[in-house]
């Protein structure tokens, strides 16, 4: 049984459930996609351009856009490594084990990873009130299809339909699954947002990346996307930028492409790809500020989830510098607008006190990444990371801040 500091992880869940007089709201939970998640509603004539199944040496794999995908080793998910299997590895790997060793302990795919009723029961058992729910593979496949804009539109329109059927955008006020929206075509993005709103979605998800459109790459803050941002601004629901494949290149320092390769030993070596998630979030968030999105759309609420927080000190240095260099460009202080319109979900191994000092505790949100292997073994294990906060501030991070975000604030 692993012990960090003075907290026994095996007994942490029950202890924290006993000591909290409220049920936290987890802003970063995941489902594992059903085998037909990417095919159920895709017309047969489009499946070759979207996602297909194949079998190689007795194992099933995804073909995405006509290419074999290596995003995950087993997209059937069965058997699956346990939640938080790499917890010690990301804690600093005090045991010195390779990731492959840590992933050897696998189990048959639990029902709560695929079934909403089983998941509601699990959420209650974990001592939570509700969760935002995000894709596992869905945040990876836009990058693989981006050159085929029509295929992106067909796939994610179908994917969101599957998502609402199997999980629900608002299921029993407990599961809030986030539709995934691509900006590759602004009319499509508006249609998907309208559909999400009409189906009572409380949160939507996009990837932090420049957008490949029919007119080439565009910043997400480009005026061509104004119809999407206008609708989002009017609706008052939050937009999450969630970690995934943002298409970042290592410029030759390492092999490009997203892959869950934790081979360990001679087959694995560290590279700068490990920082791509933070790079993507920093670039996206900085761009939104530099292009005055919060002046242009004063009701936006942006939440950075599973992108960590190590980029924040850099942003807090550079954004004021840009303000001073570009005298007259900003009508309002971009740093203050950033702190007003952005919420941060730190990695559990990040420093939440630094985030609270920079952003204010009202802008820090709790997410466990459950049941992913790099997340928390149990969501409430995160409570031990907040012990130096007051009880009032702990409650803001664990519950109040996400509850507030989950309530739409439409323009009056």
C-alpha cells in the first residue's frame, strides 16, 4: 500500500469522505469510448475516410483517415490498466519502476467506464456530487483527420450524437458529458454548438490548437470564427480546452505524433514531446489574450483542463510585457481580463498554491483525470494536495468553482 507523506492512499478516500461535509465536483473525468462510438452514426460511405476497425495478429486496431492509428495500443480497452497506475511515476517515481512494470496489473473493463448508470453509482461511491466527462480517443482524432475537413465534420457530428445517447450531456444532474467541437468550419461549429445547447449541454470541449480551415491555418481568435464565439458568448456556458493531440511538432528533436508509448528500458527515452501539452495550452491562452478575445466577447468563460499549470508563471511574465510593448493595442488590462475569464485545473502533481497565488483561489478547479492511468487512483486522493488551504478555500476548489461554471450565464 503506497504512502506519500503521512497519507495512506489505501485509506485516503474514506478519511476524506468523512472529513468533508460536502460532495466535490470533479471537472476532469473520462469515459472509454464504446466500440461503435466512431461508427454508429457515420454513414457507411464515409467510414473509410473517418474511423474503421481492423485486426492485426489477433488484435483490434483503429484505422483513422486510412492510416493505422498508434494513439493507444488497445482501443477496445479490454483488459485495462487500473486508474492511477502511473501515479507514482508522475509523483517522481520513488520506486524506480519502469512505466511498463506499473501497467502490468490489468483488469477486465469495468462497467462504469462504459455505462452511465454504473458510472452514477460509482460517482456516489467515490464521494462526489457530479463530474464533467471528456473523451479518451476523441481528443486525439481531429489531428489525424485535419487534412480532410469534411471527414472531421462527419465524424464529430456522429460522435456527439453517440455521446449524448450513451452518456448524456446532462444525465441525472450528475454526469455532464462535454460535446467535442471542431472549428475547422465555422458554420459546422455553430451548428454543433446550437445542437449542444438544445440538448442541455452545460460545457463544451475543443482542443488547444491552431485551426486548419479551407483557407489554411487560422488562429482560434480569427474574426472568421466570430459567429461561433458570439453564440458561445450569448449562451454563457464554459468552453474547456482539454489536453489531447494538438499537432505540436518537436522540430526534429524527437519523432512527432501522439502515442501512448510507455515501453520503458531501452525502448523508451525522454524527449521534449513531454512538454507539448503545456506548450499548446500556453500558446492558445496567450493568443486569446493578445487578440483581445475577452474585450471582444465579455461573457466568455474558458477552462483549461488536464493541461497542467507549469506554464502560468511564463504567461504572467510575458503578457504584461506585451501590453507594455504594444501601447494603445489593449483597451483593458489583459492580465486582469485573463484572471477574470480563465479557470485552471492543475495537474495533481503541480503546485496548486502557486496557481491560487497567481490566479486567485476562485479560478482553481479540481480534476482527477479518473479513471486514466496518469490520474488519481481515487478522485478524493487530491484532497491531500490542498491541506495548506483554509477549509473555505478547499471547498471553492473542490466544489464551488465548478458548480458556478456549470451554471450557464447567458447574456441578459
